[in-house]
DNA sequence: GTGGTCTAGACCACA
DNA sequence: GTGGTCTAGACCACA
């Protein structure tokens, strides 16, 4: 369902938050789609329902989902929140690139990395415009 | 001298470590160059000398600096450590790009960001605008 | 017909109760007027008939409406209940004003707000601008 | 220190949040002022530290305070958040007034209430302008 | 069954 | 001592 790493440094609730937020902002979860119940996620991931609850709570606060007690949680129709999230992801990537540059990563290294991740990156004569 | 954020989530000693490591791996601090004394850094940043000490200790462990008791700490001549650091920065950038992609950042957005940071990527003969 | 918010924090039955109670205490629903049938309200609002039933039950308990089995529900002639409701609304507004004051809302801000909602407060002879 | 009602309907963490937020937005807690430690508040109020933690967490998220692990929590210097809070309190008061009006509260009743709470409300010839 | 709140209590990194 | 995370488990209102 969702993926988390229990050994990683990032708190579980944050991993879950980011994972779900990513699914929403990238369109892999659609507006109105129902999220799995708190307790089920907890059972599947082998973590405490409280931890899942925290993630859902934060997602709701961010406007990405809405919860109806006794019914369930659903992806929000509000696309403002998703757009804000996208802007935030962009900002973060920019900051990380700054850090990388400061650490001596060259443009070539960056570009080669990006190609691996996003696929061939329109190097020469492709008219992607 | 160095920059840290007291309110940020990252521990102070880690921020300091990363900051200095970046200066070294990117060549802005040269081999043999003397680092400012622990106590001075602490006073300037308004933090506990123990915290600075921890950062220096970790930098020494990583092979990036060496300390001569009663003299001071110096940037290491050993370039292995710097290379390892460089590899690590690359890895981290890769991970962040993965995360960004998962969050819906497109190749185009990434490229445009990279160009702002590293300047136009026209190292060889590619004329991609 | 009536308005409710499924995503809001307040329980549906409470929203419905308050909405109808407001219509009665403000005179927009008259004594003896027939309320729409439980099932119809439920269908229109897309909620469970039990939930509507609960609201009607509470309205009846409060003396604001009365139900005749197999005929329907009607706004009560009893004005005691409506008066009690009015007193309750007053009390609530007072509490909210206390909260607002504690949050730093000034008398001026309050007054300007009230004027927007109730219209210019110039009932008697006061010429305060 | 702070006040909460264990019998009220509003969740404890929310009462605490609102109480502290009010102190900040109304200027009774100053920028940079230290908040009492989570555990101490919990002990004084006879509630669980987790509940206090939740309030502090939300206050930090709202930008009203910032927490430095192992040091403490402090009122934020950022006045944007406090302004947003003020705007929010205004909005809420407006909504409550709308509700009150819908429930049949008259302008006179409202004004008389406001006078009790904010003090004499510049009715006639006072030149508060 | 569902989301939400809360307690009791453990543990962690950090200062 | 401090904020922060997490578990285990209880209980609630509501649908």
C-alpha cells in the first residue's frame, strides 16, 4: 500500500505523510479517492494506529485530504493545496541543488544524475519544445 | 564564519559538520588551512563549545581534518576523504531527485531549476537553446 | 432546503438541528408550518435518515416542533421553547465575543463587523459617524 | 498558568492551543518569551504530556512559536503568523455573528452584549475617532 | 467500522 | 532537563 522505512532517520509519520502527499500531488491518487482506514494502514505497516492518525491529521491540515468521522478519509478536491505542495517540492529540490553545488557537485554530474532519474534529458537535437 | 540555524530541525553539530565539509569538498577551504578554534566558533555562533567539539571530532573521524593538540585543527591533505564526501553528496542529490520526481516534479522543471543554479548547461557542443 | 457540511467538524445532526432551530427562532418558519418529511430531507442531503430523525427528535425534545405519527412534523406553537433558544443564541454569541476579545479583537473591529452584518447601528439618535 | 476545561466539548489540546494563541495574538505573551516546558504544563493541568505536546506542535506549525529540542519553546518573532491569527479570529467572530443574526439576535441585543464585554461602546457623543 | 482523543509510559537525541 | 516520537490500549461519538 504505502512504503515506509523503520530504520531510516525520518519519523514514520513524516515518511507516510510525504508518501501520500507525493501520490496526491503527482496525480496517482485522484480527487475524491478514498484512503485506506487508519487502522488498516497501521496493521499492514506494522505500526501503531496513532502514528498513522498523525499523518492523516497533518494531511488534512495541509488541505490534501478531508476526513469524515465514521465514514473515512478522502483525497481533497481542493487543488490549491496540491499546487502549494508542488511549489514546496520544487523549492526543496532547489535548496538541495544549492547544497549540492556548494559541496562541489558539477553541472555535468547533476545532469547525468537527472538523466538517470527522469530519463534522457533532451541533450542535443531533440525538439521538446 | 559559519552559518547555522537554531530553529531548524537538523541538530546543530550536523549543520556545522555539513557546512565545513562542504567548504572542504568544494575547495573553498584548502588542504592544510587552519580551522578557527573550537571556542571561538562557539562564541561567535552563541552555542556550546561541546557542540562545536563534536562537529570537529566527526570531521576528524571522516578524515577531512586533523587536530594537533595545543595547536589547532587543519584541513586534511588526504583527498580520499574528500572524494568520499563528494560521492556522498552525489548520492544525496540523487535521492532528493527521486523524491522530487515522486512528488510530481517534471524533467522540465528540474532542468530549469538546475540551469538557474549551475548556469546554462552548455559545456560541450550542445545547442539546446 | 437545509444546508449542511459533511467535512466540517460539527456532527451532521447538530448542524441540521441548529439550522432548523435558527429558522424557527428567527421567524422564517412559522408556528404550525409543516417540516419536510425525514426521508425527503435525508435524500436531498444525501445522508442517513437516522441522522435526520435524530435532529427532529432533538427539536421535538426542545419543544420547537411536534410530530404527529403518520402525518408529519410541525413547528410548535409553544413560544417558550423559541425564547429559550433565543436566550441560548445570545449566550453563545457572548461567549464567542469573550473569546474574540481574548484573542485581541478590539471594540472597534467588533463594531465595524457588527455594522456590516446588522447594518448601520443608528437605531435612535446616535450620530457616531 | 493556562486554563482548560476538562468537561467541555472542545478537545483539551484545542483549548490549550487557542488559549496560548490568544495570549500571543493579543500581545500578553511577547516575542521571544519562553513557554513553560511541556511536562510542567502537563503536570500543572493534570493532563498527559502528549496532549500538551500536540498543542505545542500545532502552535509551531502555525508559526506562533518555535521549539528548540533540549532547550525549550519560545514565542515566534514572526508577526505574520500572529496577524493571520488575528484575521482568523475576526473571521470567526463574523461567522458567529451571522449565525446569531440568523437565529434572530437583533442589532440592539448584539450591541448591548458587546458593551458588556468591551466596555462602553462609544454610543453617543464620544469622539473616539 | 470509522476517525478522533487521551492516557500511561518508554525511549531517543541533544544541551 | 528538553522537545520529539512511538507503542499499547482505552474510550467516544457517529454512521
